[in-house]
C-alpha cells in the first residue's frame, strides 16, 4: 500500500458546477430520447396508415438519418470536447458512402 496517496476533495463551487452540468446533460438525453420515440411513432404510423410507398420510404429514411445524428451527439457524446478528429473521420466516411451510393445508383438507373 502506498502511504502517500492523496485524496482530492471538491469545493462546494466545483460540486455544484458538476451537479448542474450532469443535470443538464441528463435533461438533454431524456429530451432527445423522447424526440426519437416520437419520430419512431411517426414512422410506424405512416406505414400503418397505408400511405404510398413513394412517400413513406423517404420519410422513414429522413427520420432515420435524424435519429443517427441525435444518437451520435447525445448518446455517444460526440458533442463533447476533444472529439473533433473522430467526428471529422465519421463525417468523411459518411460523405464517401453517400457519394458512392449516389454514383452507383446513377450508373444503374441511367
């Protein structure tokens, strides 16, 4: 055992700041979760309502893209500091994937 271990005790100001930040993060996550549940209900109800597939498919894809962004930023903590390089490569990969899919769809359909 080490006898020179130091225990750090937070001041009241640090404690209150940490508590306020965590409460704000939790509120954001619960709000985002509620929004995602609402978007899922919209997707299910648009399919159950019997709308045209030419309307339903783009709506579901749009809602899925929005949910991916919300999950990355609020549940995977991409909005925090020091995630710039990770976000850059993630968006670069998504851009390449979108470009490749669009290219192949253009080649196939024309």
